[in-house]
């Protein structure tokens, strides 16, 4: 059989109705605690211990920061970069609800979970970086806030976004599990779900407004640095470019993570949904690249891209990665091939991460002698909080209905639990939501 025939056969199987994502199903039959989980947990414990030491010793002994570089990787990487990857609820939500890309509804729970974990871990680490948690009570006195701080709007929007819209939008999977696994809680679950239904329009409005504000504000923050940021990155369009990078990076995070989960836990891939996500991501990438190149050209900074220095090297590295990822995504849409699609997501997300990291660190030039390199404790704490997000993700997808799956996977799970927990009732949930009364019928898997 030729390679073309094999590809066509694979595509027809992947696009078959039996592989269509119609429900969200927990990853059942796999233990939560394994070697990988324990290794991540060890990193989390190390990070917590070092964070406590940081509170006692201060920033100086635990970081590589100095007078020229007052921000370390806890802000510039964990906050600036990882929250861009965690903007899937914003980007995928707008595509699914505002632009009516209905196929993307099956990815919404994955987008909401990854966004909540990225923002929660980023905010925790921001609190450690700020270093005075005992002053947190001042948050209840808005008239005492330092409104002259450029980080005030970012901190306020991020905190509200994580604690209200993202937290509330992640409640339905929790309610669903409580309904099925504890019959005593069902009246309370029905009441909570009905009440949430009335507040959702306001929650969704805040979920679109707040991330757009603080993601662009993170870019606007670096406008204050002026000429200390290299001309290839310093531009009045930096807020728009920061927001644009977050949109295609978050699509890559949501779709790429979903594909990885399907590969690891042997779930079917719905190529119609993945093709839709890849098509949108590729257009976002090429639109973003076009805006950036036009801006560089009109500002007369294009010549600096051909200097033999590290700034030009970083610029071309990020552009090649982003462009290469975009072309692979377009190719995967034409051929319905998941392999170049997954690689395209990885490359474009890596390029976007470098771009978001550059204005604060790689392209930041406070003075010719200034140098910043993270200390070992900084790296360990950063890795620990990234591990905390992954641990939370592993627990969530194995306990809650997050990962999309075909309807057959739902029936297999019902059979699996019917012998282990016969008291579980598999009908009747989402009485006020999008599911019908009978869980055994074929229904949409959207939130």
C-alpha cells in the first residue's frame, strides 16, 4: 500500500462518525498516582520549601536579580509567558461562542481547566515574588491601593479573572461528578447548577473582557522601558502583539494538550475538530506575523534584524519557529494528518514563548554591563509551580469529565463503573444545562 493510500485510510478512520467527540469523559482505569506523578509532587514540595526560605531570606540570596534586572523568571516567564499559554478559555471561547465555531465547544472544558491552572499557579508565584503575603489584607481596602503602579491593573484583572470567571466556569465538571458519585448530594447539585445558570451571561462577559485587558497591559508595561528594549520588539503595537501571541499560543496549548492526552490514554481523535482549531491557529499566526513585520518595516527597524548579534539571532529564531509551525498546521489541515499538526503546535508555541519572554529579558538592555541569569533556587521554584499545575491537571482529567471523547467511550466508562460502583446513576444530570434527561442518548459534549 502506498504512503498516499495509507494517509487517506488513516484520515477516513480519524474522521469517521465513531470517532466524533460528543461527550467529555474522565480518564478512567488509570491510577492517579504513578512514578511521574510522584516525581512532579517531589518538585512541588521542594518549591514550597524554597518559597518558605525565600520569605525568610529575601530575594537577594535566592535569585539572580539585581538593580538592572529587578524582574526574574517568576514574573517574566511564569507570568508573562505561561499565562499566554493559559489563555485558551479566552481564545477558544471567543472562536466557539462569538464566531460560532461550534465544533470547538468540545475543547472548552480543556481550555477552561488549563487556563485556570496556569493563572492560579502564576498568581501564587507572583505572591511569592512580591514577598509580603502578610500584607494581603490590604486588598479589601481599594482606596489604599497604589494606582500609580503599572502592575496594578494587571494584578487586579488577573486576580478577578482567575478567582471568579475561571473558577466558576470550572464548577460544572465538579458538580457532574458529585451528582453521579454521591446520591445524597443530588438535590444540592441541582440547586447550585440552576443558580449558576442565571449568572453565566455575566461570568462569560467578564471572561472575555478581563483577559483581553491584562494580556494587552502586560505588553503595554514594557512600553515604559523605552529604548532599553531592542527596536525589533519595542513598538507602540506591543499591547496588540502580546495579545495576538497569546491567542495562537493558547490554541496550541489547548489543542496540543488534547492531542497528547489522546495519544497517552488511547482516546480517539476527532479530526474535524482538530482541523478547525489548526485552521484558526494558522490564520492567527500569519496575521500576527504580518502585523509584526509591517510594524518593523514602517519603524525602520528591519535593518537591525540583519546585524550579527544575539538580538537578531533571537528574532529569527522566534520567527522561524512561529512561521514553521503555521505552515505545518496548514499542511495538516490539507492532509488531515495529526503528526505535523502536533509538531506545528509545538513549534509555534515555542516561538510565541520566546517572543513573550524577549521584551522583559532577552531583548532588554538596561546598560552594557548588566547581566541576569536565574539562580538555581529560582529555577527550582519555577519548575515546582509548573509541576503543581501539571499535578492539578492530571488529577482533574482522571476524576472529572474534561477530555473530549466519542459517545462509545462514555458507554465503556459506564460499563466499567457499573461493576465497581453499582450505585452510580448515569441519567438525569444537566437538567438545566445543555444535556438532556437521558444520558444514554447521543448528545453534544459542549459546556
